[in-house]
């Protein structure tokens, strides 16, 4: 027997479901899911009816609008299935665009309820549209089309992008006070239809006085020429954090790309070159100075000592730079000379940022591992699967969702603001004159 409403009064609804027991637990659970979906749809229909107007004239933006004589039907997508409802639609006496108060009151996004839009966009942030479609069918007993799912997720992302400047998401309660904030950025290659291009990722990590990471805020943007959108978005996030923690020590952490430091220096008082990238250049210099199998033991000993000195002895970076300037490769091969010249140039340009002993004394971060992991989490895990190619809009929307989902607390905070304030795109508000 299908689920049925047995009463609906005094602001509450009672729904009856009847479950047939049998020999198969799996069949029973599948039937139960179907009955619960039926009940969910009925409940949503009653809730939507309660949130609609009574058809009386209303004012929107100073304009008096009247309802049409007859309610107009609409299908709303919910977490339990499609709900069909007739609701009032309004229009001014001069004609023009129509307005549905129910869509505004219920925070409808396109034609989906908020919970369904949240469900779909979260799943789409984790998996491709065909997998979201199959997941809804297998785990929720609910059919949908992949194009509908993708479009709904894109609308949610567009709302998040539009509200970036005004909506600030609270940082969760942290177990300790924030002393240091590390800011890093890096790129990750993403396959577009015209070839590989670099998407950008940024991280803002909060540390306590012992150097333990407490929280990380993620930011990302699709490949673009000049990186203007990413830099603007990341700058806004940094400024929000600086307003919250004005007394923290701000540390810039990145590799040697000049553009990274041009961006980071205005926001940070301390700049630290990523130790892992430095170690790669030192390893290259070791291969140049002690090439071949016979010099393997000497090469490893030199490399180990230099890395130890860089991390623990003040002034070691400058001394190593001077040593490399006067050093000669261990053989006449072009590859050895190129490695040595590369290390010389790197140290000449960045030795002043290799302040690892001082940073360790103050429990400051010395590696960009959080940012590099962010590139993998935000971009690689979801967007670089077999056969995936992207266009700018789709990539930008998905990365917005990924950043919200991966930043602890931001996803729930976003939906809390959606429920509280709504957004014109969600319910097609007429323009205010």
C-alpha cells in the first residue's frame, strides 16, 4: 500500500506507511526505502503548501503584484523524489516577469529543494555526474538525470562564487589559540580540451604555538591567463583571516616561482622557501660534484650533511651558496654542469628565504606540503580521472564546490546562510526598480 496522509492540521502532518514483511531482509529494506521515499514526497508537498501564500496581493520591491486566478503546477525535486504541487504565481498589472513567493520562501534552487541541492552538489564535488546518478539510484532509491544533477551543482557553485565577497564562513572552534598562519599557493595541471593548463590552489593554515596545524582554508580556481580571478579570490580569503587574527605571525611558504613571492610578500612578514624543493636542488648539486657509482658514498654523505646544516645551522644557506659558486663539477659532462649551474642560480636568488633554523626555533612551518596536498585533494583526485577533460566554466564551478567541501566547517556554514538569507538566483526574484 502506498504511503498516505492520514491527517494534516495544526501545523503538523501524519503519514501512514505500510510495510510487508517477508523472507528476504534485502527485499524488505528495499521496499522500506521506497515507502520512506513516498512518505518523504508527501511530507515535502505538505510543507510547500504551508509555505505558499493565500493568493492575496503582495508587494515586491515597492511593486504591487497580484496572483493569477488559478494556481500553476510545478514539479519540485526533493531528496525522496519528485513532488508535484500547484502554487500561486504573481505578476504586476503591467505584465512582465512572474514571481513565485513559494520558491523564495522555501529557498528553491532552480526546481530543487535546499536539502536535495545540498545532497547533489556535495556528491558532485566528490564524483562525476554518472556516478552521482547511480549513487542516488542505488543508495537512495531515487532516479535523476546526470544533466540535471550537473546543472544543479553548477548553480549552487555559482551562488557560492557570487556571495564570496559578502559571506564569511566562521572558523570552527579550535582546541588551542592560533599563533602562526601559513599561506601557500601552487599549481596543478588540468586537462582542457585544448591541452593541459594549470589550475591554481591556495591554502591558509592555522598553527598553534607548538607548530601543530589546527585548521586549513582551501581556495582554488580553474586555469586562466594571468591568474587574476584566483589572486582576487585568494586575497579576499587572506584578508578575512587577517581581520580575524590580526596578531598572528603570517608566513609565506612556496617554491621558487617568482610569481608566488610577488603575491605572498604583501601578506606575510616571514617568507620561507619550501625545504623539499631546496633539497632537490642540493641533491642535483651533489650529483654534479660527486658523479658516478664510485662516488656514491661520498655524494650521500655530502648531501646528508648539507641538508642537516641548512635545517639546523644559521647562515648555512649563505655558506652553501658561496661553496657552490666556487665549486667545479666532478666530470666534464654537460648534465653535471647544468645541475651545478641550476643549484647556483637557485641559491643565489633564494638563500635569504632559507631561514630554517630560525623558523624551527619559532615553530614556524618550513614546507609547502599542505599546499601540495591541497592541489592533489582539490584538483587531482576529482578532476584528473581517466577520460576527463574540462572547459573553464565547468572546472571553475567544480573547484568552488571542492574548496567549500574540503574546508572544515565551510560547507555547513554556506548552507546555513543559504537557509537564512536565500539568494535571488534561487527563486527568480524580479528586479527591484
